[in-house]
C-alpha cells in the first residue's frame, strides 16, 4: 500500500509506502479529544478512508493498525494518559 496517512487529535503522520507484512512505528500524544482517521491507497490504486477509535486528550502510547489483504482495518490501542 502507499500514501498511508494517520490523523489524530493534534497531529498527523504518514509514510509513502508499506510493504505487505511490513510495519511503521510512530509515537504520538493526543492534544485534544477526537476520532482517528486513516487514509491509504491499495495496490489497485483505490483510495480508502477509514474512521478509527476516539482518542482522549492526554493519551499517548501505541496503536496497532492492521490493514488486511481485503482492505479491512482493525485497531489495537495500548494507550495511557500522560502525567
């Protein structure tokens, strides 16, 4: 997949390409409360926009985003509130 972008409360990050079975790591800190969103382009050049879970202000940690071969997305949050 290509043109992968994640928008979270207070910021965004992206990567040009991720190979099948690959991963990308990024640490974030939510600056407000809002819903995550993901956009990516699949191998067939179709653009997908997916809404994710809500993050609350002050949360940080890791969030697994798994994009399946059929373009289904699953979210696995491991978040805490920063002190």
